C-alpha cells in the first residue's frame, strides 16, 4: 500500500464514505420507488451513494497529494473534550432528570452549578472560589433572564422540593 | 408614486407608540441574543412565538422581525470580540474581525460592522418595498425544476466560497443533505433514520447542530491549544471610529456586500448566512491595495462586506416569504408560524388582503435599523467590557447558554444530548480539517431540494431532462456549472489554493 500523503484528508474521506454508505444502506430499508414516483428512500439513496463515492475519491487523492508533513491529525484533546461534553450531559441529566433510573429532576440552578464546575475543569486553571462565584453569577443571571424576563418554562428547583 | 403611498401607509402603522415599542423591544432582544453566542434568532423567535398570541399581528411580526435583523448587528460584536460567531451569519466576520481586535482595532471593526449593517439595512428595506410587488409576478413562473436548480446553484456557490479542499466541501454539503433527511418524510409519512426515537421523527434540530459544531467544537479546539497560543486577546481597544483610510476601503466593500446580500437574500435557501459567505469570498478575490493588511490578518473589508451582506440578506429574505409564502431559511419558517397563529395565510395575497401588515412591517424595518445603529454604536462600550472577561470564565458561560438555549427550543433534554453529540462531531471536523459551514447549508436545503426534485420529476413523469429543457432552470444550472469550471481552471485553482493558505 502506498504511503498516505494526507492523514486528515484520508480519514475525512473515510468518514464521508462511512456516512454515505450508512445512509444509502438505511435508505434501502424504505420504499425507494422510481423517478416519477419517488419513495422515501430514493433521495437519501442517491445522495448516500454520491457521498460514499466522493469519500472514496477523497481517500484516493489523499494517497497522492498532501502537505509536506503528511497533514497529521494530531493528538485528541481528551481533557477539554470529556469535560465540556460531560458538563453538557450533567446539565441535561440534572435539569430534566432521568426517569429511566429514577433520578428526579434537580432543576436549573443545581444544573448550572454542576455545568460550571465540570466545564471549568476543562481549562488549565481551576480556582474553586472563582468558579463558585462564576456559577452563582450565571445561576442568578439565567434566572433573571430566562425565567423572570423571558418567562421560559424551566424546572428551576429540584422536584422533591417544589413537589 | 404608488410606492410612496404604500410606504407612507406603512409608516403610519409603524409609527404608533405600541409598534415603536415592539420594534425597540425586538431590536434590543435581537442585539442581546446576537451578542450571546449559541443563542440565535431561531431559538429566540421560537421561544417568543407563544408570547405573541396576545399581541396584534402587526406588532408581533414587527417584534419578531426586529429580533432577526437585530441579531445581525449583535452577532458581529461577538465575532469581533470573542472569536465566536454570535450568530451563524457572522461566521466569516470572525476571520478578520477577531484579527483586528487582536491588534487593538476592535473599535473600527465594530464601527465598520455597525455602519455597514445600517446602510445595507436601509437599502435592503427599500429593495424589499420596491421589488416585492413585481417579484410576486416573476415568481409565478418558477416551478419545482427552477427551485431545485436555484438551490443547486446556491450550494455550488457556497462550495466555491468555502476555504480548503473543494472535494471536502462538496462532501460536507452531501453529509448535510443526508442529516436533513432524518425525520418524517412529508410525502409518505415514513419516519426515516429515527431509530424509533420519537424526538428524531421531527428531524435533527438545526440549533443543536449549529451550537454543537460551532459552539462546543470550537471551545474544545480552543482549550486544546496551550494558553500561550489560545485565541484570546487582551490588548487595549483605542479609538472607536475608523480612520479615513479605513473608510476609503470600507465604502466599496459595503457597497459590494449590500448588492450581493440583497440579491442572495431573495433566493430560496439564501438569506443572511449565504450572503455573508459570498461577500467575504468576493472581497478575498479582489486585489489588495499596496500596504493593505491581507485577508485573515485583520482586513477591515473582511468585516464590512460580510456584515453589510448579512444584514441586506436578512431584509431581502423577507421577499420570498411575503411574496410567495415560501420561507427561505429557518427564521422565515418561524415567521410563517407567527403569521399562521394570527390567521394570516402567507403568500402573494398578503399584500392585497393585509396591506397595513405588509407595509407596516417593511416600514418598521427602516425604523428598526435606525434604532439599532443608535443602540449599537453608543452601547459598544458595554460590549467592549466583555473583553476584560477571561476565557476561563467565558467558556463555561457559553457552554451554559448553548445548553439552555437548545433545551428551551423544545423544553426537552433530548436536544441537550444532541448538542453534546454534535459537539464531538464538530471537534472531529476540526481535527480532520473539514469546514462545517457547507454542512449547515446542506442541512437546511436538504428537505427543500428533495421536495422540489420530487415534484419536478412527478410533473415530468420521471424525465430528468426537465431541468435542462426549461429555460430558467437550464440557465441556473449553466451558471452553477460555469462556476465550478471557473474554480477548477488550473490558473484559478492555483490562485485559490494560494489565497486560502494565507488563512
């Protein structure tokens, strides 16, 4: 096998190929129909195949042309990735609760504190006092802006307190 | 002059205290949410729709419209000061605006964006008033074949404008089209790619994709860099007004941006986002004056042109809505919802059956733009204070606004999971060097393209030649092909690649 000249492009192509194939394969489970009477599968099948072909071309091109250093993808920044996404998940779980495991909704305020603390861990510096102040500011600000001013329907406090 | 009669009637409606108040409220809210990254006009208008039940229809539409074009002003502020698109249409403003801010020229960048937007807003409104009636006529000639060709042209245009690999940009559009397929198929009622998840039968939320890819993906990317080269600047801002030299360069860019934005805003699928992209790319193609800062390094034209274009596009994208009843973008789709709430059927008949509403709304845009320039330039001092906030405080706030914003769209935590997933996807795109903007465009246009392809082929009984035998459609497709050929010409290709290396 020839050496890959551009890692980034090669794996982008692989991604397009996978996505295209997956959608095209999924499309065959729906009624495809024909041009004059298209079924729900027609358009995604067409676009999916085209995407997969484009992905293959991208991969092929990556073995021929690329940057001098081989366009490496580089290290994955696991720390920000995990903490940012984790903060998002924690907020969602605390805000709405998870009925499937019997976790009640803890509401917006607790969610904001959790999100701020977890997200702050993604950075290089973590100052507990500073983060606590930030979380309080964000909680009060969000309450005023979204609940008080915009009157959005948020569970603000844990359901076991409000009932 | 019929136009002046109409406009004076419009101003009569818009100048009542109640409507002035709602225009101001809309503009204030628009600026605010434009400034807040991760909360866009789509989310805000969606949030406020229920609140407009009680209002008279004109006031409701005036306020909602104000949010849309107000967000175009506010979005540039965040793009320049925080290096995040406060609004999706400010994505390209980030490139040069932020570089200007880093060099201590945030003031002139903000002024260029504000003044450019104001000028473009006035022109866009005038065009809306003047061209909406005749366009109603022309638009009757458009069949599904023409619409599809128009969208193809729009997408090809967007690809040419994307930086980096053409191949990858086209692929990203295709992925966007595919993601747009998720949800219930309108014709057959089949829930496609929904994996029996009820929330997915409504499709993936545009907001979840935009916030995840542009918000979370970027934050993770920013945090991955060491603090030294992290994209945060602390340099002082001095001098709000652009220099004479700045003005000299800004004015032609504003004019080009306004013209382009007004034209692209009218197209279905167009609007603020596409206009900003196109305007930036045109500026980039023009020759640099001696001593001018290159694009991507803080060129004022890179701020003035897309900001003018997105505001002009925001105004003129009301044309397809008000003349045809076809929403050209997500915001206009919500405006359709707002009109339906008040028992107004959007379409060509609005102009004749509800003239006060039609012309009152247009006149209010003029007033709104005047309010916005007053709101934004004096209040810029407040936004500049945002600069002193260190990134370690800012990014948790952005994560929070994204999470809250996406939740409030449907009051459903499912959207919070989706934004998390797209955050991971966005970071992957970043690592692979895939520009995400074409994906968003494909995502919005996907369902519309499928619908028009279906209708066109249904009418032609499956004959694909319908796209080239109908003259308007053939012309649009020809333009798309010509665009592709031009970009692929060896000389242009080399130059294009060279231009993007500068980024």
